């Protein structure tokens, strides 16, 4: 490769301030550019080949369903097998590339993505229904993942210098982190750039080659990322882009004897299926497959009577309705101590009434949900909620030529209600009452999930108790339960929320490597 990047201390990518007119105009120009390119056909990438298939995935703008974002070629099992063979062949050379050189591809890609930040964000605005801020944060996180993981593989490569093993006379002992092999990367649609980039680049910078199967609702932004990696010179065959059916391609690759690991982000049901399929040993398989899974949550916020109630209400609404509640970290439940319950509910209601629903490209606070299936499922849950609590706000469809749903709040909801227990993944918030903060924590913990949570209080003893007893992978005090930053808030959950992978943290690359000890007698 060419001249190596000067490595500065890691810092998170700044977010864009869209209150400034020049930034709004820059985003509007990027949206216009992306709209001029809608409807294109995108190929599979298998090694050096760009393959256009007859079968296509049609990517629709969820905010304007008459608009086709793009047509993406669709792999079948034969093409998946072809991609596997290419990945196997490429792995033999890629695993020998020094870590510092592998990292350089990520540094270069991060630099290019930073220069084209609004163009990537605009693609997500049109393909996933994010508003300006949500899309900008997604792109910034993608940049952060590349910058962070590039530094991480360099750190792991120097581990014998920075954290040497204990010495004994007459031996030289070292540890190295070597790649696993071929990985199947199955990212979600809700962070269609950030999580796709994070999962993929963590695997490849660690020396693995991958088969990337993006979400069928957001394949165009994934293709844009793959094209960027090609542009920075990543060797062909390191990332093989094979969109396709989960039942056909996903299951085939999960059960393939040459698959070494599966990295998945998505629903509990699909994650458990992947885990089950991966646990079966296929003929010719010589390893236990590794599954890295992040499977969602039913996250909540607890508010006691000592809390800053305005801040708590703002945190509840931001956590529940950011990107229409379509985040695994979304705070879809809130438990409030009864002495301040009515006051907090009134504040929440006022804030929710301010959320205006409309086209993401016009930067409305609330946009569409991702597709018809989600739309219908969420509306069904709203009907269930009408029988389980008192409707405070919303409660049905919203206007627009897309999958728009009113931000919906139910209050006086019991802890065992379905809308308190089941992941809805939409703009629906359930609020319950507790006699005191301890009961509120108990209600919070009463779930099969364990991803994120928030505790609002000014009492230090209670905060200490909450930190000890609220069972989740990411617990925040006096702030919202969404918005984890790479390198600052390593992200991953307990129980049915997944394998607690801690993406964006110092443990993450260990999931894509295996530690090899070498001992030499002197």
C-alpha cells in the first residue's frame, strides 16, 4: 500500500449541526444528488466479478412508497457457494497481510466516507426513513467503527510489547491474535450503514474474509459501502456482497461446513434460529462455529421522585421515538414512582404532541417505519395496547404516502402486559406506575431482554443500588438509553438481547480472532 496514515488519538466523529443553514443546504443538495441516481441496478460482488442476476431485491422508500431507491441483484445458493469458495481462496493471502496494512484500508475508507458524509446519510434518509440527525449519527458511527477497529487491530498486534506475558527463565513466550476464517455477516436495516460497516470491518481488519448479506429493506446503502471499500483498494474477495433470502442463502451459509463464524444483528427469533443451526456440526466441519449475536431489547427507563422531571421526560421521549422507536436500544417502557407519576406523564404528553410526522427528506421529527410488515405489526400492537392501558397520545395511522404511524403512548400499563413484554420495534411507549424506586427497578428487570436502561435520580445511594441491580448490558444514569458512542459506550446486551458482544469496545475484535500462544525454549 501507499504511505501509511499518521495515527492520531481516537476521537468520535462530530455530529452535524443542522440548525445552521449551510449544513441544511448541504444535506438538501446531497438528497437531490442521491435522488438523481434512484432506480439503478446494483450487482453482487463475488471476488473480482460483478454479477447482475435476473432476480432482484427492490428497495422502496418507506416515506414515499412510489419511489424505488434501487434494484439489487439477489444471490441464490449456487452464487452463495461461489462466494464461499472465493472467500476461502482469498483468506489464504489476506490472513498473511500485516495488521497495520489491513488497518490502513479502514483509515482510508473512513477518510473518504467523512468527505462524502452527507451523500451516505442522504441514501439512508431515502432508503430507511431516517431524518437528518438520525442519518448523520448513523454515518458518523460508521466512520467511528472504522477508525476505532483499525486502531484496535494495531493495539492487539503489539500486545506482547504493551502487555507482555510473565517471564520464566529459559523460555520466550508470546501471544498473537490470528483470524478465524470465513464469516457470514448479517446486519440489520435499522442502522443500515453503521452496524453493517462495524460488523464487516471488525471481521476483515482482524484478517478474516466475509460474505455480507445485508438486510433486504436496505441493500443500496450496503452496496454503497462495499463500493467504497473497493475504491480504497481492498483486495477483491475479502468482502463478498451477496444479498439474498434469509431462508435460502442465510440458512445455507449458516450451516455450511466452511463457515467459521456468523455475526448477526436482528430479531430474537432469527438470532435464536441462527444459533441453533450453527450449533449443528455439518459433515466435514472441523470447528465449533462462533456466533456473535445482538438480538434486540425491551428497554426501559426508571424515574424516582428525586429526579429532574423535565430531563426525565425528555429522555423518555427521545429514547422512545428517535427513528420511530426502531432501535434495539429504544426505551419502549418507562416506570415512574407514583408520587411524581402524573407530573411526568403530563410532561411526556406535551413533548409527544410536538412530534410532527412527515417525509424524512423534509426533516420531520417523526418519519415512517421501515416496511409494510412492520407497519401492520405495530398497528396490531397498538390495538392490543388499547386493551391493556389508557391511550394518552397517538393510537393509529398517520397521513402520508408511506408507512407512517402516530407516536403512541399508553399509560397505566401493568408490567405483565404484552406491550410491556414484547418487542414492538415501533413508535409505541408503555408507561407504568410503581410505589417506589425499588418496585420500579423490579418492574424494569421483569423482561427476557437486557440491552439498555436508564435510571433518573439525584439520590446517590439509589443510583448505586440501580447500578448494581438493573440487569442490562448498557445502563445510563440521568440520560436517555439510546445513543451509544463507539469507544465510549461499548454496546451489547444480556439474556435474549444477545451475546453481549460489546461492539465499539476493546473486547470486540477478540470475537473475530483466536489467541495463539507460542513458547520457545532458549
